[in-house]
C-alpha cells in the first residue's frame, strides 16, 4: 500500500480510538467526550477530553490534521538575513497531522504523562515524522521510572540502537524549564524531523514512529495500576499543585507544539487541554529537608541514566 | 538637582516603601516579607511579597535595578538582516530599574491589579521611561471601572491631554490575550520608551511617570474598600480560578516584562511572583447565559470608553 497523508492520518485516528478505549478501562469511571472542529484556513480535528474520572482528573487525547499556507515561522530558522516572509501567492503549503495526549491524574502518586506523534509534509515533497513520550511524576518513583525508560528503550532498540540514547538526550534537552534550571519530569524520548535529519528511509521510520504511538497505552495503564490506590495527604496534593504550576510554565513558555498551535490559529481549547484543572504557585517554595518532595526535586536533572 | 539613575532609583525605593505601607494598612492582617538579592551580571533587587492576608492572597511589590551587557534581543528589532549579536568587547551597557506590582486578592469581587514603572538607560546616553497600571477584575463592576479609568485620566490630563487616549489604547493592545481573543481585564494605561518616541522633555516625562506611580496606592485601596466585604460563593471562587488561569496565560505567553526577566537571567522568583497562588483551566468552559460571568466575559474587549 502506498504511504500517503491519507492513510497516515487514518492510522492516527485508529491510534486515538485504541488509546481512548484503554484509558477509559483504566479509569473505570469517566468517558471521553468528543468534539469535532474545523480550522478556517484548512483542516480540523477530533478532540477527546476526559474530566473528573476515578483516576484522571483532566486530560485529552486529540487528533488533528491541518493544512494550508505554511506559517512564516517555519522558514525563519533557515532564512537568516531576510524578513522570513514569503510572497503570499507562492506561499508553500503544509500538511500536519498528529495525536497529542496530556493526562493529569487526581492522585499525586500517579504521574502526568504526555505523548505526541506527528506527521508533517510540505508541497515540495519534504516530509518528516516527530514524536515522543515523556513522564512528569509529582513524586519520582525510581522503579517506575526505570520501567518507563526500559519500555521506551525496547521500542527504540527494535528499530535502531542509536535511537534510545539520541532521543532520550533530546527529551532531556527539550523538556527543560530553563528559567527554573530543572527538567519538567523524568524525560523519556523526543524526536523531530525524522527522515529529514536522521534517517532517510521513510518507511522504516514510519514503523518506528507507529511503535512509539502503540507503546503509550500499555506503559501508562501499568503506571496507573501501580499507583492509583496509594493514599495521599493534603501536603501531597499541595506539592502536586506546585508541580502542575511548573508543567503549565513549560507548556506556555517553551512548548513548540503549543507555539505552533497558537501561531497557526489552531483551536485554542484543544491546544490548551494540556493545562491542568488546577495549578499553583508559591513564592520561593523550598521543600523540607529529607522530604519526598526534596528527593523528587533533586532528580529533576538532565542526563540521568534510568536503564 | 541633577536627574540621574541614582536618584531615580532612590525615588523608586521610596515608592516601594509607601505602597507597601498603604497595602499593609488596607489588608489589615499580613505584612510584606522582604528579600534582597543580587544578580550575577550586575545589580539586584528588593523583593517584597505578601501572602495569605485578610484581603491579599498573594502578591508582590518588587524593586529592582539591574545593569550590564545589554541583552541581544534589545537590538534585534532595529537590526534586520544581521544576526542581532554584538561583539562582546564592544557590547553596549544598559541600566534598568523599576517597581513592579501584581496583587491577587482572596475575594473574587476584589480585582487583580498590576502596576509597573520602569527607567531604562543605555551607555550611549539614550534613556526612557515606561510604565502603566491595569486592572483585571474577576467580575467587572462598571462603576469601579469608571472610577479606575477616571483616576488614570486625571493623572494623564494633568501632564498632557494626549496621554490618556494614547496610553489607554496602548494598554488595550498590550494586555490582550491574542489566542483567547479577549483582553486580560479592563485595561488602564500603558506606555513605553517615553522620551525616545513620545516627547523629548525628559524632566516633564519624569514628573508624569512619578504621578503614575503615586496614583497606584489610593486607587487600589479604594477598590479594596469598596469590595472586600462582599459575600461570595463557590461558583464565584471557581470563576476566579479560571480568570487567574487566563492571567497566568497572558504573563507566561505575552508579557514583555516577564520575557525581559527570563532573557536577562533575572531572579525567577521575583519575576514569577505575578502568578496566582492557584489557577485553573477547564476544557471549553462557557459561562451560563445571563450570568454575571457571562456579563464580564462580554466586556473583555478592546476599545471600550470607560470615562
């Protein structure tokens, strides 16, 4: 079968279906609500959100496929010395589809998770894949983090032994809150422009990319099972609120997907579904000495080898 | 007396003192806590935060004066076609001092307020003033908003009849959450590069700028007095949480002061003191028809004439 945007996008919609179904079982209470939307400049999406479940407090599993005039900022990086504006009549066309997930659980011992797989194509024939999965535990449990990274490494190693170290490093660099000098969580894998920059065999890359998407549900449902019945205190909830604040900071200040969405006049409610139901900030909060919060804070670093 | 950076900065520290004192009286319970900090690259500040008062839940009245190599992004705007990087040895020096205030009250009927007055100087002799006051009520009370804008207009009119319309418009444009297509609140006044762009008489501009700073305390304490004893419900608190979410979005995505702070390696806790103790996001929240929330939502527009 030919590989083209249509069947890649169909596959993505299937992935969205299977993930939603797995998450509904794992939650055991709430169901996803679906909204279909269209984008004035071309394309649209199928947003699915879950709210006030037994496990998941707020989250989304979103599919979108948008196209039209490629936004100026896509060219800025490569065209130093010019204004970066292309002539409207000759403006290059883009097509981008993907599935994006962010889940914020109720229990502070269940981690926040993020997954994204995206396909991008320009009308000059260039096309690439991007994606990744990363974990932001409110409390870092070493065993769970090892499990998480080991599972991602297995997905990578199946396709290319260079992928895990490379994409794990990329996640460490990407999910970094520069102004806080801390990582968003324990990282994971992140890759972009696969094909353009890493390996020119699109078909092989596509197989890897699909495996990343498929790895998400089993990994996260296992982490839910392990932690959903843990008891928690008000102090644990308070710390969760502060960690969610950092999560919101990363997404609003640094996240390229959010930026892309805002700059391409994306559907704002779908883009910002990544934000938690509640978040908090406290002036100069410092965790107590030898507390579990301090232990987590100390592990928010790049370059930790978890496998 | 000569006007120089030293006596402008001393005046700013006095302003910080008098505002903190007025706010402590208005709050009646909590006191500001002070922290002095230094910036590695030059300068420092005096951060004052208030937490869990009778009226004020979280806020800061911060003074800072920083200097050193001017950050690259200051030149980018004017140097199209170059990389914007200056040679380190000949790098221009800057000096910037100011007072910044954000206050988040407990009662949803007391508005959030923001004020900033800033002085900026380059070693080539260029210097300018910037500042403004703007109000973000969780519930817009027309009478209070008229009072607020009328007070700002009086400050402006005393100095230049063109200032209020010009700077009111500027605030409408500046405090706009583009991706939400709504203003952050009811605006106020905003101005920048006063001297450079508007009026070359630095002494006269300085007098106006000082009056803006001095107007803050009486205006806000009046708004506190008017609203602090109003009863509120859980639904009012919920709406407050969502409005605070929008406030956080604006500050993290658009605010130039925040950006400047992050890009000049400013003191992060002082910069982000503007964020509320708690904030919230709900997927696709739409206020009930004919509710006070809907009434407020409908007034989050540019260009309303409040005087």
